[in-house]
């Protein structure tokens, strides 16, 4: 078991990063943060609107700025966007938990309204290719992998608490 200041949750769109990060923050006395929500607040635009107005490359640069800032924080439970795994200093932010689930499970889990909020999920075939392209990176960056398919929130939190202080 290792002492951990920050926990960050990575994984593909719809795997439950925000839900688990928020619940774990409450359980562990950490501050909940969501990297996408922080960027949305900064620009007063949704991720989809930022993509449409400025492009994906601009958004990725903002994610990197966010990551740079977060390396100086302590005591957070961070939900990240699906592409946040590409920031260059991910391991300096904290303990990285990959929430793993199959693409078809994620696709079924998300409502149409939820899919619409995710610009990279609008084209299902493109989203499926992106999912497969990111799998190895998620696994490589993870300090811990939690299988989320058909798991309830309580069992995931229990497993996480067992693995960290």
C-alpha cells in the first residue's frame, strides 16, 4: 500500500471517471476536480464548443496547461477527459487509476445526450478506432487498473481504498 496525495482517473469516454472521482473525493476527504469542467469554466464553453471554435489541438494545449498546474496540487481526486492521458507529466500529478471497460459496454452506457457532449464520440467508427488506439497508453500510464464493467460504485471504491492509503 502506498501513501498517495492525488488520485487521477483515466480511461475512455463514458467509463465513469467523473462519477468515481466525485464519490472517492467524498470518501477520502479529497477535493473533487474535473479537468474538462475546469477548461469549460475558463472559456465559458463546453468541450464540444471549444473543439468547434478553436480545434482539438487548442484543447490539448489547454489540457497540458491544466496538467502543469495540477502537479503543484495536493489532496485532489481528479476526473480527466479521455485524451488527458497524453499530457507529458501525467505521472507527476499523482496516482493514476485506469477505469477499463469495453467499447460496446461504454457505447451502451452512454445516452444520446451524453454522447452529444463528447465531440469525439459523434462518429462511432472513429470513436472505436480512437478507443483501440488509446488502450495501450491507458494501460502503460496506469498505476492501477480497475475493471468497471458491471461493477457498482461501492465495490470500486472499496477496491481503490484497499490499494492506496
